């Protein structure tokens, strides 16, 4: 799973959100690493809806514009959790490692 997809799904964990709120939440959760363009977000949401990971819950009109809300499906939550577990396992390869003692190399010409 690519990082933008991960943070789109993560942004929907707690409640349904509309597009701009997803963009803002993904930026917050990723600490600024994931900055989604509107077109990128809606293409990803269409793909994720096709995969059954998100669904549109409702629409409302705000300032004359349609605001569509999306929520995470149980399948999306399971995929997100699976990805988080895989990332945590990959991180443990480094964080749980006991550093080996490093033998100093002899200075040039002294060996």
C-alpha cells in the first residue's frame, strides 16, 4: 500500500469526512509528508471505493457546492490494520536489533 493510500484510509478511522477534511487530516497524520492534491484524492477515493475500502455516506450542499462524505468500510479497516502491522513488523527489524560491536579498523599503513 502506498503512503498516500495509507493516510487516506487512516484519516477515515474515526468518522466520515469530506474531501478537504481528508486532505487536511492526512497532512496532520503524516506530519506533512503526505500532501494530497484534490485530483489525486478523488482518483484514490474512486479506486478505494471500487476495492470496497471506502464508501460514500451522504452529501450536503455548502456554499452552493456539493460536499460528499466518505467512511471506511470494515474491509478498508482490515486492510489498514494489516498494513500497519506489516509496517510495524518491518520497523522491528531495525528497532529490536542489538547492535554488533564494531571492531576498529587499523589505521592506514599500520596493518
